[in-house]
């Protein structure tokens, strides 16, 4: 497929010729068909719980997605992240008690279990260059940070923040720092540290606790 796409790139300036235009449309249709087929195959394998048995096929499918370009890779990785985090979001966003600050350690433990599944069962599926595990963590961190910003905003609007427990906030901060250190250790082998999604600024804002510094501005 990659050879076909490279060849078509050479003919891009000749698309005004009917035969070239037709060929270009056929290639575009083939790309779209392959993209949908790979996504469908992934979804079917994961739903049926056949990942271990079909890992080789999934890995080959990723090679196809590589040839289809950045958009195809991004779509598949985004689907994977959403699939792995679906239950987490349902549990912690659909229940005020589960999603409260008291349960921040449960959130971090949940991600550790997800990463263990990745390491034990999914690590051979995606090319290492895709950094699928890092993207999975980034998706978790972005969503979790937003969750806690929302919690803190609501708390600040309620009685001017008087309901906030300072000891609980300090506990959450320490647990977040511990979680940061865990992630830094886990990804320390990554040579492109400037690209790792859990850089200092993103991790320190993970739980939304740094939002307390701006709490006076919340209406």
C-alpha cells in the first residue's frame, strides 16, 4: 500500500488527466475502505476477547495504518484509548461518591491496572513509535485533571470553598506526586523526554489541585 501511495504522489500534478484522476479516486476509495476495515477488525477482536490469539493480525493491521498516514494512526490510537478508559470514565464520572477527592487513589490504581493490561497483553500490537501507552496515559491524565478541576470549581462556589478539607487536599496532592513519580519511573527509558506526555507541568496539574492557587478568582 505504501508503494502505491508513493507512486500516486508522483502523479499528483497530473490529476487533470482523466485516467490519472480516476486512478486517484480509486486509491482514495481503497484507503478509506482499508481504514474502516482495520478499525472494524480491531473492534471485533477486542469485543470478542480474542486479542491474544489475534495479536499477529492486529500488528499487521497497524502496518497498514502506518501506510495510510498520521490520520489513520491517530484514529486507531484514539479508539484504543477510549476503549480502555470507557469503564473508568463511567465509574468515576457517573457517581459523585466514586468521583470525589476521597477516591483519588482509586483513580490512579485504575490506570496502573490498565497499564498492566497493556504491558501483559497489548504491548506487541502497536509499533513502539506510536507510543500508544503514553497516549493512553495522556488521555487518562487530561480527563482526570478536568474532572478534578470541575470538583474544585463546584466546591469553591459552594459556601466560598468552606466545605473543602485542607487535610484531604494535602493528601490528594501527595498521592498525585507519588503517582507522578511512578509514571516518570515507568517512562524513564524514553529518550525523547521532551515528547513524553507527562512532563512536569501536565503532571503537576493532573488532579487539578494547582487550581486551588486560582480559587479566589472562581465566581
